[in-house]
């Protein structure tokens, strides 16, 4: 009850001096705002990557043609990775449950009537849909038979549907991939944007053999994705895959791999590295702002304590204990910091929208960063307020009343 | 109620010991109205601070209601000031940004009593004749009115004693008389009052005058000549 009353007294002091209160808040506002942006985008990016990895599958490995490849970075593709490699993995490595050989080509022109757009053309085996966990939401996915007879059939993502068909049903329609006519047999479930910025819904899936013979005119692959029986034996399987491919590609011991193995952990690491430089900078900005904020609050509180000596004296004379004075001034500092913190969070959320639009990182509003930001604000208030509040509490009431 | 036994107070000033109070012994009973008179700098403020539990004697004993105050810690002294003592200061010492009633409830904020504070403030302000000034800020009030707000604040927690330090020092004579009239009314109602002043006219409003010189009590006795009675 007493504490509550003392707190009310502190609040009225803040309202009385708005300009000063705002100045006190400024550092905290900036610090907390940047902190909110960082924490939200880092956590947002992480959870985005995590969910992508979940979809990618923790029991899956990608083998890309070429050495030192990173997902999403274009590079000449060597011709050594073959369908037979994929078949060999399934038959020779016991922990490999399934393998999808595929060829990807970005920015591939696709037309319907007089409308045209570009998509990611993916030629893959019929098990692609299962392994990539992307079933058709309409129509059906192509089958092994479709692949074997080099059928000109395609399953397309929603972005392609929107670009070419708007609201019409694309199933059964003829589209042109390059100059090759294909029949749309299904529409893929939406998958959003990948961490690399690629629109997953702009994919066009065609049977692998059809793609090799009729579109790309190549017999090598872009990548193979494999599914494991036992995800805990990931690293052993990676080594088995490497040994198998080196043997099949006749690589001498001194020669480096002509393929790149990407595991889910690597995908996660890569995605978190992208944002780390940026967040390091922002963390620095927010730490400096918070420290400056604390120093400003502490200084203004010292001034306020000096100016309000007689107030302290009066309160002490009518029965306030040292503790009551301490709580009042401390509460004042913390309230300023917390209100600054709330303003900072709001500003940060606005900033987050901007940053998200600008950097194409997912803007996820979650409670953890907000709690973190407000906790920092409370800490700043306590740290900044404790010394001035102590000084006020220890004023000699007789001197203070003079 | 107040019992000082050989109380001395020494201050350290530039390596010199200054004895502000020397062996002051004093008894004030319930319901008394006492003036302490002394020229400035003769220790009367120090004595008042000790009586008001704002300061502790260097030596000697101080019993308040039989309780040894000289041995108490800071929190206990705060509680005594809060529950048993009301202060009235020369320069009023109101909080400038708070209204009359908000100033009056200040002691209640630091007390454990559970009353409707605004109602209590209103009734005390009414008793000092300020029923129509409850929501005014100090700067909107005359000096006399401000001092009456301060008296209301001193009274709000029903203290055992009111200590006033030059309560009329900053007031014109009419306002000063008004404040002293309020004190006489309080005295008539049974409140114990100690007024420190250097003004003989004010001192003679009390029933008993203690005179101090050089940190000692030089005379102590009933008021011989009552100053001209306050007339409306």
C-alpha cells in the first residue's frame, strides 16, 4: 500500500516535467527500438530457417553438382552427376531410403496464350513430391510412367497460376516451356519464399527424363536430394555418399570433390550467417543507445534530486523513511525507462516492417523480443536510478529543509 | 510528554567544535502551549529539530511519551514524526505542484492508517478555514492561506504535538495573527504546541515562555503579560 502510494507520487513528478522526461526517455527509446528490430529479425529469421529446415527435412541431404557450391549461388555445373549416381546411392548405401535426381533452371520462360512469365523449371523423378513434401493441391503429380514415356506434363506453383491463368483452372491447359508445349496436370501447394529469396511457388515441375531429352538436352544432373532411414547417422551417411561418388566419378585422392554435400545443419548455419553482420552492427547501436540512455537518466535524476532537496526534506519531516524516498526516485527512473521502452518497442515494430520490406527478411512479431526489450529498459532504469535515488534517500532532512 | 535530560548538541565546524545546545533539560506536558524564544543562531532551531526527531542529541536523553528517542534508528524516528509530530515551518514548505489537499495528505501517504485521504484532507482544511481552497495550488493562495494548509498537513495524522518554527516569520501581521488564532484554537481543543520564535508578540500568545541564550535555557515560566488579545 505504501509502496503503491510512493509510486503514484513518482508518476506525478514525471508528468510535471514533460520535456525533461522525454529527454530522459530518448536514449532508451532508440536503444529499445533497435533492440526490438534486431531481436525480432534475428528470431524471425531463425524461426523461418527452422521451419524451412523442418520442411526441407532433418533426415535429408542435398548433393549439388560442382565443388564449393552454395544454395542459390549460380555457377557453371559440371557434367559428372548422373541419374545412375542417385540409383547407386539407394542400392549401395543402406541408410539411404530414397533419392530424387533433379535439374533446376531459374528464370525459365513460360507462356500461356499471350501471357508469359518466368519460373524455376525443375525436372525431377516422380518421388519429388513426397521427398520435398510438396503435394499437389489440385490435379495430380506426374508418375513414373509419365517419366518413362517422356510425357509433356507439368505441375506448377501458385505464382505461375496467378501470372498466367489468374483465377481460371489451369489443369488440362497447354503451356509453353521455352518452345515446348506441356499440359498442366496439377498445381502445387504453396510454399512461400525461401531464405535465399527464391519464390518457391514459381516452380514448374516436369518429369526428369522429359526435361533431359526435350528441354535441357543434357544427361547430367543439377542435384540429388536423398532421404535417410536414420537421421542420427547423418554424418556417417554423408561420408558414405562422398566415398561412393568419388569412386563412381573416378576422383584421385588429391582431387577435390566435384560435388557438394549440403546437410540441414549447413543450411541453418548459412542462413544465420547472412544476418549476423547486420545484427552485430545493430546490437552495437542499441547497446550504445542504452548506455547513453542510462547515463542521461542518471544525470538528469541527479539534477532532479538536487532541485528537489526541499521536497525530500518535507517528505522526510512528515514521516517518509529513507526507503520510501529511495523507492520513489527509483520508481521514477524505472517508469521513465519503461515508458521509453514501450515507445521504443512501438517504434521498433514500425522499423521492423520497414527493414523487413527492405531486406526481405520475414517480419515476425513475437513476444520474446518485446519482453527482452522491456527487460533491458527496466534494467537501464534500475541501474541509472539507483545512485541518484540513494543520494536522495540519504539527504539529511534538516539540510534538505534549509 | 516531552522530557529532555541534559541534552547537548555539538557540531563540527572547520575542526572547531561548536556547542549549539548545552545541558538543556526541559519538560513539556500534555496540552501545553509553549514558546521558545531566542535571538537567531542561539540554538532554538537545533532544539526544535531534536524535539521533532529530525536530529539526535550528541549527549543527554530525550523521552517522548516515555519512549527514549535518543536511542532510536532512522526508521523509528520517521515513524514517530509521521504518527506523533506535526511540523509547521517558517516558509510553509508546501510541494508547489500539488494542490492544497494533495499537500495535506502527504503524511497519510507514509502512514499505515487506512482512511479516505481526500475526505480527511477536506475535513482538516475545513477546520483551518480553507474549505473553499481544497483544489488550489500553493501559488494560488496567500501566505496566510499557505501556512494554514501547512497547519492542516501537520494536523492530518492527529499528532500528539505540533512543532512550529517561526510560523509567522514570512507573513504580514494580519496573516500572522490569523495563524496564531488557529494555534490558540488548537490549544483550546487540547493540542500540545511548541512555537519557536524570536518575536515577543508571538511568543506571548503561549502560556509558557522558555528563553534561550548561548545554547542554554536562560528563563522558563508562565507568560506574565498576554499580548493584546486577537480580535477579529
